């Protein structure tokens, strides 16, 4: 197999939609990186940081698909393909780690070897997270948090902690762990639905089945004590909204407070651990400057909340999309249950849970932004991400219920553009004051405003299209894509 | 028309009716002008090969799909704009039911019972016990067969006037299958419910269906009383020298290696076989339901 085909192999292992999303996202990021780097506006440190990010995304989203391909190749008795899947990783390692390591000038306090080593780590950590069994991947998150915490100041920290001394063994351990898990997964020792299955297999199961099957598998895997207990008290034709939410499931399922608290327990625990870790880390570095670590904490929280809001929007829309695609799932039930056919009730049931989830996030985001003493323009950008998430939910709810979902490529492009806008809108206002990015702030703000306006205009048109579709449909529970 | 009169009018309407339904997926036609009417109290078995369009037809009949042409009616109302009064009278079990996997069977029944005034709690409980389904186990953790049983209990407990089952026995063991068929016959015989079910299993049709409809390549080739199939349809075999006389309206035709032809033919309005049956060397073979199905579908 030639090098070009080896380059294509991880793409073959990815589901179509994911392929479009990953390809679009990486293409946009690389293009921005190359264009900006060519203008000479990026310093060595910014180039290094930007490449770490691209590296991370590529190895988290794309390369793990080679494992899926190798597993399938083994099952189909295609040893050459199985071998080529490994070779493709080596080719990508050369292209994304070695070559940039040689071309990108190392930041002031790092040597070339340390730069190369850090690129390798930014590849190995996400790959390990995706390829190791679920219970081990949790440790990778902790490891990643440590690395992420160190990364903004990696260049400065490197000399102090003798970066090479800890990074090289860490890389070796990660590679050995990946090799072990790779062998185990490819040989079919674990089922895709089991607890110990690598994240990449679980994600593929969700994506390829593309229906309620993934949700069913998720419910099946969850222990009983962590299972959502539905609140069925106010259900029936007299309570259409509550009844509709029971059938929509997922985030929409009405639950009692005790159940809701229990199901969010893990998220709260993990977030608390994360916050505690951040505080400890910052305090150990700057015990005398409390304001500095507080600022760092709030900036990270604002970031997390911004992305959290986007994730809530995305998860809600994906769930609804699956309901409206599965002809043997909830859709026939919704269509034939008496008393649930009113469009207004349906829209309220579809919109209320994700929007109510956004409200506390919006308040938290506001608190964080005010604690950071952000300038009004910066504050507006942070809040804009959540307004964008809300608009995204409203528009896609209309499109789904109206049976007017645009084709997958447009959705991919919109998703990529939205991700880039959210990232930049959150990243720049919270860190630009402290960073040395040479882009004139005014220009960047103009670009951001233009981007948000363009996205807003597209979303408005799509929303209108969805609304018209909903009005024209004989009833809103007709499946999409048939 | 006032509400009472309207309701009375709907009661006398056909439970299900399809007029010229056409539908295609990605340019491939799966239904090509299907007309079908279900008489009240009948048990119609819909039979056809995989991909013949059975599930699509059922979904179009119930307004779960908007056909590209044609129209379906449920109790006299357009299926796509059905009233709540009609919805209460219908129960539908899709092939491989996936709905409400996050609820237990008990929770599901509790939830659904509020929508159906005639919900039979005792029946639901009895059937759960009989089929040994743990009522508090979340549906996602049940086997496919158990989930199908829960969905069948759900459909039957609502005591519908119209019961539509899309391959209901696919995941059932023989004992449960027999029980279901008995229940269908009981509902139709004693309560006057109308039943439409699709299946591949011809013996099930013979056991309970009062009528059969055979869907082949998107067309309804045959629709008659089950008992009449042997009388009305047969295989006509013509020797090679008579092969050109195959009736134009034959339901199927197959040419053999020796040049002879066999085809499925129907009696005309006067209960006569086509003229070709009287040709020298021609032969009429009576067909069982399964042979008839194979002969047409092959």
C-alpha cells in the first residue's frame, strides 16, 4: 500500500458524518494556522501552542479510527489491512509530530527535542484516552488535566521540572499501554458495548447505529442506582408537555429531584475534583498571589461553562434527531398517542429542557466573567457563545420537527464554524490580555462579529425553513429522511 | 354534522383504507399504487418477501409516513390528520419495538394507561406474570423477545378496535407465538376488533387470518379470503409448444429449461379458469398457501 492510501486509512474507519466534521474542523484549523503563520504574525510560542491543539484534535478524533479499522480487518481475516492500520499511525506520527517538530521553531525555553517530545505527548494522551479501556481512560483525563494545567506555561515549567526526565518515561508508558490495548481490542477480547471497551468503539457504536440503539445500549450499561427515575405524576392527555418529555427521553425526561441529583452526581464529583485540582495547582505555584489563581480558575470555569452550554445544545439536538429518524422507536408512539399532537406543546416540550439548562449556565458564566473584570466587549463575546447555543437549539428543533434538516455536509460545515467561533470567542477574551498574540484585537473582534452575524443569518434562514416545514406538515411526528 | 352523528358515521367507516398509495425511497419505488380496504372485524394477514413494502404500507396506512401519492384513511378520517378519538381506538406494534427503553414495563404501562380509557390493568399484569417478565426491570435490559412481548401486551391492554402488528412474531418462541395468535383470534372473534398483521410465516396466516393480502414489489397482487385462495388461484402449466398462450393477467410466470411455462392464474368473475387452461397439454395444479406464495414471489 502506498503512502497516500496509508494517509486515508483512519478516514475509512470513521463514520461518514464524523468524517465530514473532523475533516472540516482540521482543514479550517490548518488553513488558519498556515495563513497566519505565513504572515509572520505568530511567534514561536503561539505556533507551538496552536500546533499542540491541532495535534491533540487530530489524534483524539481521527487516528483512533485506525483501531476500529484494524479490529474489523482482523474480524474479516484481512491481515494486510490490519497491518496497514498500524503503519498509517506511523505515517501520521511522522507527518504530525516529527515534521512539525523540525519545522516549527521551539519556544524560547524549550529545546528541539523537548518540542518534539511535547508534540508526541499531545498525540499520545488523546490516543490513549480513546484506545484504552474506559476504566483506564479516567486516569488519562486526570493526566491530561495535569498536562493541560502545565501547558500554558510549559515552556517556563520545562526547565524547572526537567521536562525531558518526566515526559519521556510518561510517553513510553502511554505507548506501551496503547499497544497493549490495541492488541487486546483488535483480537476481539472485549465487546464494543462492555464497560472496558475503548472509547472509540463506544463512540462508533453510537454513531454508526445512528438511532435509539445507542441510547438503549447506554441505558443498559448504566447501573440501576445511576439510572434516571422518571417522574410520571403529571402525565396523560391533560399534561401534554410533561407526557411528551417522557417519550423524548434523555435530557428531556422529567425526573424527581432526588433522581436528577443522583444522575448528576458523577458530573458534580468530577467537576469538583477538577476545580479542586486547579486551585491546588495554582496555589502551589503562586501562594502569595491569590488573585492570580482565582483569575485562572474563573477563566477556566468560564471556558468550561461556555463549552458545556454548547454540549448541552448539541446533545439535545442529537437526541431529537435520533427520535425523528427511528421509525420503530418513539415516533410512532408519539404520533398515535391521543392528545399529544399540538405543535405548540411539542415545541415547548422540545425547547424547555435544553433552554432551562442553559439558564443556570448563563448565570454562572456571567458571574465568572464579572469576576474576571472582563471588558464589556469581551463579556459580550463570552455571553454570545451561550446565545449562539440557544439559537442553535431553537433552529434545529424547528428543522427536526419540520422535517427540513439540511444535508449532512452543511450540518458539518455549520458545526465546524460554530466550534471555531465558540472556541475563539471564549479563548481570546479570557486570555488575550495575558497572551502575546500579535493579532490586533480590533481586527479579531471585527472578524468574530462578522462570523457570528453570518452564522446568525444562516441559522435564521434555516429556522424559518424549519418553521414553514412544521406548519406545512400534516402532523409533526413524521420521520425525517424517508 | 354534530359530534354524535359524526362519531356514529365513523364507526361504520372502514377501519383502514388505502387508495393508490405510492412511495419511493431514494428513487426506488416500494409502493406502486396500492389499494387496500380492511372490513370491520376482519383479520388481514399481509404477506410478502423482505423489502416488498409491507412495513412501509402499514406505516402509510396509519399516517406514520406521508406517501408521495395516494391517501390512507383510518375509521374514515385521513390517516395523516387523525383525531384523538380515532387514536384511542388504535394500537400499533412496530417491528423490533424500541420505544421507551428507559422505562420499566410497569412504568410504561402506568404511563400509557392514562391515555386509554379502556386500559385493562388486570390483563397487563396477568400477561407479564404469564410471560415471566420482571415488571420493574428497565426495558433496555430486556431481551428483544421480551421487549416485543411487552409491546404486544401494551397494544392488547389498550383494548383497541384496530390492532396493527408489523411482524409481531419475529422474536417470539413457538409457545408465545401460539398464544399471541390465539389472542388475536379471540380479539377479533369475541370483541370484533379488526386486525392487520404482516408476517413471513404462512402457517400463521392459515391459523388466524380471515383474509390475506400479498404484496410483491410494491404491488398488491392478491387480496382475498384465506379460505378462497385454493379455490381462486392455481398454477397453470403449459408445454413448450403452448407457451405463447400464457394469460396476460397471470400473477407470475416462469419459463423452464425445456421451454414449458408455469404461471399463477385466477378464476374470472364466472369462476372459470383462463382459456389457456383448456389448451392441449395444459395442466391446472391446486396450490397450498405457502406454494402459492413461493410461486408468485420466486
